[in-house]
C-alpha cells in the first residue's frame, strides 16, 4: 500500500510536469528583467531622469552670455513734421521808410513746399538689433540654481532606483506566490491520487464484507473534497500566473512555467546568513538619499531666495539699426550703431523677498523632519523584518517536524488499514493531517523567502 501511494504521488507529479513542458519556462531573473523592461512606472522614471538631465544643462547656460535678436515693424497713419504750419509766415516784410509798412505775400504752394521740407516719412518704420547680456554678479543665484539642478538630477536617478526596487520586490512576491500555489496544486493532486486508491481499496473491501457501505461513502466524500481542493488549487495557480504575467508585461493569456515551481523542496539558506545593520540601511536606502537630496534642494532654494536681497550686475552690448535712418536725417534706408555698458539692478522689495525666504526656510525644515522620521521608520521596519524572519525560521523548523510525523503517521495508518486494525476514518484523518502538514511546510518555506526579500529591501541591499 505504501509503495503504491508513493507511486501515485510520483505519477501525478510527472503528469503535471509533462503538461507544462511545452509552456514558456521563466526563471526569477527573467521575470525581473521582463518587469523592468515593461513597467510603465519605470519608463516614466526614465523620462523624468532625462528631464532632470536637460534641466541641469539649461541651468549651466546661465553662466554664459545670453544673445538675442529683436526686430519690429510699425505702420503709422501720419508722417512726422519738424516745422509747424503756423510757424511759416504768409508774407515777407520789405524794408521801407520809417513809418510805412510793406510786404510781399508768399504763395500757398511755396508755403506748402516749406512745410513739406520738414516732413519726415515715418509711415513704415523698421527696427532691429542684437543684444548680448553677460551676468557678472547675480547674488549667488546662478550658482545655487546650478547646484539645485545637479541635486535634482541625482534625485531623479535615486527615485528611479527606488521604483526599480519596488518592481523587483513585486515580481519576487508574485513569483514565489506562484511557486507556493504550484506546489500546493501538486500536493493536492497527490492527495487526490491517494484518495482514489483508498476509494478503490474500500470498494474491494466492501465487496469482501470487511468494510461497510458507510466506510465507502465516507471515503467518497473525502475524495470529492480532495478533488474540489485540487480544482481550487488549479484556479488559484491560474490567477497567480495571470498576475505575474501582468507584472512582467506579458499577455495574460500567455502560458508560463516557472523554473522553481516543479522543485520537490525549496532550497532555504541558513537562518543566520544575514546580520542586519541599521547604519547599513541608512546608508543604502534610496528613500534616505532622496530625502537628503530634497533637503539640499530646498537649501539651495533658500540661497536663491536670499539672492533677491542682493544687487545684480551684468555687462550688456547691443547693435541697433532702424529704417528710416535716425542717424542720417531720417533717410529711407537702414542705419545703425553699437553700444556697450553695464546694468545694475538693486532690489528694494524687501517685504516680498522676506516672505519668499521664510517660506523656503520652512520647506527646508519640513524636509529635515521628514528625513528624521524616515530614519525612525526604517529602523522600526528593519527590526520588524528581523523579527518576522526569526519567526518564519521557527515556523519552518516546526513544520518540518510535523511533516515527518505526518508521513510516519500516514505510513502506519495505511499499514494498519490494510491489516484491518485501523478504521477508514482514522486513515482519512491521517491523510488530512499529511496534507495539512505538507501545506504548512510549503507556506513556511515561501514565508522565509519573502521575509528575506523584505529584509533585504529594508536594508537597502541590491537584489
């Protein structure tokens, strides 16, 4: 009976392995790589990293001269007249003897000609020029802005690393959940085969008169329960694989098989392999680096706000031209000139600048508080992860003992049942205990793997 039961277990495992042989085989590393390549949040983080890089390049240009071209056109309704029409006399006085008045009237066409001589054509005005401005002293604003953009670029990279860690942890969790459910499905399949064998045996015993109909019905009920358990396990495995394929960026309908799901026993490393170190976590955690960079960024914003109190000095050079030519009697041609100089700007809006500075200081203090709080939470998270890992190791040791006892109990129950000294109900109880013990062992093994994953994440270690 024992050999037949073991053969049934091997047979069901072989059948399951044969069914999945044609499916796509994925390792944990392959699942991670697929998730990293297809994750939308990581793609967004990559684009944000590019934005930060180009913003840094833009900030660097503030050290260099700014050159620009200005041009314009204006159409006016009327021309400009330099001579007033009232200033043109209507007659010319002639020299005559004292006491007499004589003059010669000026014709209207001559008066109009004199008036038009002072006319300047400004109906169509063209103007343009090049301007060069080189900052000399801006109160430290340009330097602070460049530092800010450098920190922002580092922050974008760090946030991408954080996102990548979250993706890997999500993949690992889904991967090992599939492995867990797959092993439980194999266990349920083996349990069904055992119950089928027992159902066959009890039917034969009933015909020989050594077992009752009630015994056979009880076994039938247990067989139905075992088949329902197998169905639930198969459905659960399908759902778990759907989740994993979605995380990996594959089609939900894709058939996949994991490299570790067909292992008879999961390899669990020793429980003392990792020595948690809080200082290591505070150094490695990307969240801490992000908050430190954010604090530095707000510190630079303080410097920028302080620069609003400082005078700004810049060198400027220009070349301007106009049409009409302002430098040659308003002729209808282009003419221009160049000039150089310095521009000094002294801010006097101290009330507004003080408000900006105080707001920047408050934001910096907020980031410092958030950094201190994050360090406290990480310390707590590490301690909790260590505690959970220790508990998982204890649970595994306990389940291993229970599994050995359940295997031994099942062997004795099967032998006793064949010899007629143990009732069918006791054998079914031994089968149920065997299934529960092996299921708990699988849970304990997966729990240790996940606890180590979360502890590595808490410590900021690379996966």
